[in-house]
């Protein structure tokens, strides 16, 4: 299961108590160049459950806005097969591997100084690491080491401009996993996805205090053009009040 390391057309509202944005996939379509220009130099992170559609949306936004696109390391992940075969044994190695690869991507985006969209953010790894520790699949000592490493690395991170969270139910996630039919994901159970979904809700509550979050009811979002319009509208015009400046993976 990677234990992969926290609506509606025409509607958009800001929940001021949590400073989160609930957005739909509506809005007039505009030319890609115009949308990218309006957003300026932007770093968009796509977050969400397994099978939520992060890669699909990242690719569509990258093409529509004409910006760099970065994908989650899956095909060349040296630990993935071993991790699914013996999760407890390889959990720490897997999480450190993913943290390292995503940090490399994260820094490349910053160093290039160009607009970009990233399929799964570095911050999400903490969801999986925490869940592995809570379920006894990662040693507490290893988890403490992971959290310490993340905190040290975070000193060198520049936060994304905005995180787009694709919110799908555990049942919908399970159906999408079944539909895409990847052998390595065959053993993922609904109970695991339910725990992961709870972890994501916790994550969004925490990260939204640090980085603006646009929460999407994925079942109702439409095209990349409309999504780009939603991101532009909410990112440019919403008022995001932040009370802390650093994300803590252990909370």
C-alpha cells in the first residue's frame, strides 16, 4: 500500500475558522498564456489519496498553463516492491527514499525559479510515516529519526504557493485503484484507505495554517481549464491568514 508517508459548479467558499478554501471546477475557460500570466511565478502542489488523480491533474495543468510538471517517483522506486512485500522491514527505508527524492524535486523547482506543478508534495510523506508508526509498521526510534530529518530538511524548503487537495472518499479511492489495475497495489485494503483518508483530513487542517489550500471535491471537478481558473480565482483573491510559519510532520 504506498503506504504512499495529513463544490459544485459555480460555488466557492472560504471557511474562515480554518482558513481553507472549498472550490469547485467552474469558471470560464481562458487561454493558457493568459492564465499563467495572471498567476505569475507560482508553485502548485497537488495533494490527495492514492488514485485521486494527482498525476492526471498535474499533467493537464502543466500543459494548460505552460509550466514545468514534476511527478511522483514510482516506476524507478527501488524499494517499492520490497515495501509491499514486507512493509515493516522496509518502511523506514521507503520513507527516507521518498523524502530524499521529493526533496530533490522540491529544490529543483525552487532553483530553476520557474512556475511549476508537482504531483504529490513533500509534506504528504509525513502522513504515511505517521501512520506506519501508529500501526506498528515503523519502529518508534525510526519514526523519531524520520521526523528529525524532515525538520532539518525543512530549513531549506521554500513553501509551495498553494496546495490543491483532491478530496476523494476511501471507497472512490479503492475503485480507482481497482480500475487502474496495478499489480503492486492489489493488496491495498479499504481499511487502510480509511485510515489514510483520516490522516489526510488531519494533514489538511495542519498544513492549511502554513500554506493556502484549495480543497476540491474531485467527483465534481471538470476540465484543466476550469481548474486553472479556480486556482487563479482563489489564489489571487482569497485572504489567507497564517498563524504559524513552519509545518511540523509529527503533529
